[in-house]
C-alpha cells in the first residue's frame, strides 16, 4: 500500500511528529499550462507487502515442501517431464493443423469473431467490466483455495 503525503501549510501539520522520516525525493505535479505552473511537492512511501509477492512465496513454499519429501520427488520429476512432453506435443499438433489449407483461415476468423464478442460483452460498458472482475476474482479464489 502506498501513501502520498502532500506538502501542507505548517498549521495543518502535526507538531512534534516528523512527517518526513527519511530522505525522500520531492516531485512536482502540475495540471496547469506551462506558462502558469504551480508546483505541489509530495512524497510517495511504500509500505506492507504486495499480494503478488505473497502468492509467489506461497507457491514457492509449497513446491519446496514437496521437494523436501523424498517419496514425492519422483512424482515431481514425472510431473515436470509430463509438462515438457505436453508442450512438445501441442507444438507439433498446432504445426500440423497450420499446414492444412482451410483450417488456419477458419480458425483465424473464429478468433476474430470471439475477440469482437468478448470486447462487446465484457469490455465496453462499466457494469459488464465489473461482472468480468467478479468472475475473475471468484475463479482466482477457487483455484487458490481461498
């Protein structure tokens, strides 16, 4: 979570408390035209831990826990090997389908039509975007088991 502390006049600052505890850079922000500049300095501080880093640490810890058990290492190697084989097979399957004369054109047309439908259905209007965010958050929480 980041906090922005604007430069306030002295009566509004809390006396006896250091508002700027470190050496932070001041940035100038202005929404006025170049001839009428009014600089407002502010300081940005980061605090806490982001959800992306905590999620990646959780995944890393779960893989590390599986790796620590000797009986699960063989399964982990098998899962990695199966992932590599699946990637290789899917790449060859897509290359074989791409060589057929009519299939690539029809698949491209289907992809364009689906992109247009998805944009119209979920991205154009605000209530539809909120519905999409709810669906994505629900799916994420189901997958992560939260």
